[in-house]
C-alpha cells in the first residue's frame, strides 16, 4: 500500500488478537493559505523563538514544560514522554458494543480506514467485520495515538472497517444550554405540510461531488485577478443585495413556503433522479392546502 500507516498494532476481542494498520480516511481541503508579508520590502515575516532578556535560542535548548505554579515548570524530555507505558499504544481492546444510533453525532471526530496487517490476519479480520455487520453493532475501545488516548468506535465499511475517534464527554457542550430558550410549540399543520412538501421536492440521493468550497474558488479568482493587474490597487466586490440576513418576516412564512413550492427551478435538479409519480404525490397535498 502506497500510503504510510498512521498506526500499527492489534485489535483484541477477548482472546482473539488481529494485527491491523490504520490509515487517515480524509484529507485537508484545497484551502488557500496566506503568509504574513512585510509590504514595503515584499519579504515574508519570520518568527524566532526567544527568551525574554536572553534573545533568540537554539531549538536544541528547548524542552516541554508543564506549569505547576506561576512561572514554575516541570521539564520533560521527549524520550520521557515517549516512554510512558500505556497498553492502548499498541492494542485496541474492544470492551463494549452498542447500536450506532446510540452515539450522538457530536461525539464523532475523525475517521480512519482499518485493514489487516498481513495475510495471516485476514480471516480473523473478516470474521470480526461480518459479525459487526450482522449484529448491526459498533465496537468501542480506547487507543493511544500521537500523544493522547482516544475513545474510538469500529464499524464495517465495504471490505474493510472504519475506526472513528470520539470526543470525551467533557469535550462536548450540553445542548440544553443552547436550546432551552426555544419555545415548545406545536407547528401549524398547514405550514408543516408545506414545509414537508418542499423538502420532498428537493430530496434526492446524497452525492458529495455536487458540493465544493465556493469561498476557496472566489479567493483563487481574486488572487488570479490581482496577479494580472498592474500596481497594487485593491479589488473589492460589493455583492450585498440589501436583503435582511434574518430572512423574511414570520408573518410571511405561509406565502414564502407556497412561493417556494411554485418556483420553476426548485425541482430541476431532482427531475432525473426522482420518479414523476412520487413528485406528483408530494405536490398534491400542497395544492389542496393552498
């Protein structure tokens, strides 16, 4: 495999150990990165590591320190940190199995592909994968990687499996603190029906290829125009259409929903992906209510 394994070790289920390798399943988007530049000279700004009263220092003289009191540190060498004994650095022990819906989406952090480390591990790997698939369960355990221990989940994915790091409970805000001021109201049946019809009208299979970072595209276009122009004149596009960012008045909600359903281009994208009969049934309630 061309990619370099992010972690190598074993998955352990009771007395069964399966040598595996995991690989990063995602990559950073094509974001536009900027450097800080000294405008008069056009040169990039660099940063030096300095000690107050001493000035710049060599990287060899730098250690990691934990502040125990104001201005007082316990210094640790990297070798001391690496020598910390933790079984989960090399072994992921599956200690619990849950239904996937029991894990709130807020806890999921980052996915990794899991593959058997060698031919001898393949049979046990496949048995575990299919057992998880048939029981519709997600395996949970803890795994140490790159300086910290994670709670992780394990689930089938095609011929392989996906491991996802999870956030700890104290890393997730409680939703009640943000939602408590939202009134507990029963929505108007007619408004709810119109909203459901609009959702059905725009519903189709998820295709990640349909989405891209338009902000990055716009930045690249700006950079290209600046590169071609003479001088350093600012290019500022004012695209404010004067619309209220909070949307229309609540009083106009009924009219806005009806108008959205009547909009000609609303269903253009889904016309080839959704059966005409189903579209007609979704529209019918809206016409009746109107």
